[in-house]
C-alpha cells in the first residue's frame, strides 16, 4: 500500500490552475509530482465536495479491527522480550514468537503471529525505534507547478580526457527541468562564475 500524499502536495493539486500563463499541462504536472492523473482528479473532486478535508487522506482503519490481546498476553510477551535481551539473544518478533511457541503453555492458549507481536509491544513502549531511518514521505520531491517560477543552479567538477578539471554550471527550470543555460569554467566553483551563468541565462 502506497504512502498517503502529504498535505503540501495535496494543496498544490487543489490550487493548481492549468489556465495560467506558462502553466504546465495536467499530464506534465502529474509527471513532475510523480502522481497519476486519477489521483489528481480524485483529490480535486474531494476538494469540491469536502473543501479543506481533501488536504488529509481518508482513514484507512479497518471496518473489522484486529483482535486485541489482554494484559496477560502483553505481559508474557514483554517478559519473554526482556529475558531474551538479558541473555544476549535477539529479541525481535520472530525470536519472541519462537520462544512463546515452545513454552508448555501461553496465556489464552494462542500465541500472536509474528506480524502481530509488535503491536501489543509497541502499545506498552517495548519497541526500539531507529531514529536514523528517514520516513518515506521525506523522499517525495517538491517542485513548482508553473514553468519559469523558479530556477535551480547547480555546479559540479568534471575531469576531461587530458586530466584537467572543469566546473560545469547547470541552470534548470524547477517545474519542467528545462535547461536554461549550462556553461563550463576553468576555476573551482565560485560566486563570480555563478553570477555569469545567471546573467547569460537572463540575457
């Protein structure tokens, strides 16, 4: 299941006006935002009927909630997890599930599945979070919806066949990725050459 679109992207879809000068076509706008046309029209339709509610995804909560487990089950899972951690073993859901199944008895007579064990443990704060992992939503690109509304200037070093290093400046339109002007200079990246690239593009 794909991640829901963030409110900022939903707002761009809602306020997007293809009739404006230099505006992208709907197809190009969808490509630039990496969304399908069906999603585009679905959010626009929601905005017409539900106003600001369209900025947020509809609830994906199941109509038939998953089975809940009582405190006896949760306490036993926590006990197994702490024991494994104390003994120096792995204490993830798979190991906990294995330890629970080889016991002579388990509260309620039924061990939660591997996929389910994490939920009751998380409810009592017994899950280690990894702060180094970025949420997938942070990788969604953000680009202007109108051409020529914003330029992006980037520079990188390139070694030629004769061993000399050149700096290449590239100026792109944020919305369409159109190359406004690319130039090569002999010096390292600096503000003077960057200004020259911008001046050439404006001219």
